[in-house]
């Protein structure tokens, strides 16, 4: 009986190991990267005839180009979460502002155009700084790749999210309404939660745990 239980246990471990290895196969990683990019690109393809050349549109397209180039050529992960709740959280956070496009309102501006445009440009600079610093280690779902400590990551652990928060604030100023306030606040909330669960996953790597000790600020250096 002991030998049988041991064999069953070994079989379960083998199956779990196979599932982990499947997600870290290079071709699987590329397929997942392409699938993740489709919802990001779709609005541009669907509505490109109606796109203008405003600052917000140009910076948005530039950000998409950077996402595509880094995602499609990203480094294959050595460890990927298999927690379905984390995959769901990632989908909700990543595509939140695509999903709420059907229910958000035009709203009314709370600040002049030059202020909101400045915030959009600032958010894009921060995001691009973060993405270029991250390089080929980008991913949406919590996954362990190379620990990045250069560039923006010398000062904060989630610079891309910081840029996104600045963009949300500028977008909120350009189209305020109670409904939009709730929707945009939820968008920030999802990424705050995502930051925490990503770190909980990554800190199991001693290298990342040491990085968290060296850089204690998540989003704003010397503040939070």
C-alpha cells in the first residue's frame, strides 16, 4: 500500500510539473503573447478611419506599438502562475479601459486642454521609460523572467503602472462625471491589487525579494 501511495503521489507531482513546463515553453509563450495583444490592437484596426491626430491619440498609438514590439519578442518566462484567479485579475485590469468604453460618459472637463495634454504626455514618458527599462521581460500575467533593476526600476517597482495612473488622472480631468469617477477609480484599484499579487508571486525568487528590499517604493519614489 505504501508503494502504491508513493507511486500515486509521484504521478501527481509529475502532472503538476508538466503543466508548469507547458506554460514556459517558448512557442506557448509566443501564442499567449499574440493572444494578449489582440484586444489591445483591435480598437485601432476597428476605428482607424475615425482616429484623429490629437496628442492623446498619438501617444496611445505609440504606446501600443511599444507593447507589441516588446510582447512579441519578449523573453520566455521560467515560471508562470497557474492560479486562475490571477489570470482573471490580469484580464480585468489589463482590458478594463477597453471594456468600460461602452458605459463611460463624455463628461465635462475640469481642467483646460493644455493641462490634460501635459498629463497625457507625462504619463506616456513614464510608461515608455518603464517599458524600455523592462525590455523583453514584459508580461501581463504574473511570471518570473529576468529581475530588472535598471532605468525606472531603480526608483520604483511598478513604473508602468505609475504612468498609467497619471494617464487615468488626466483622462478623468478631461471628462468628469460621477460614473466615470467610479469606473476610473476601479481601474486604478485593479492595478493596485495586481501589483500586490505580482509581488507576492515574484518574491519567491530570492533575487526579486532582495530587489524589493533595495527599492521599497511601488509607484512613487520616496512616497508609496
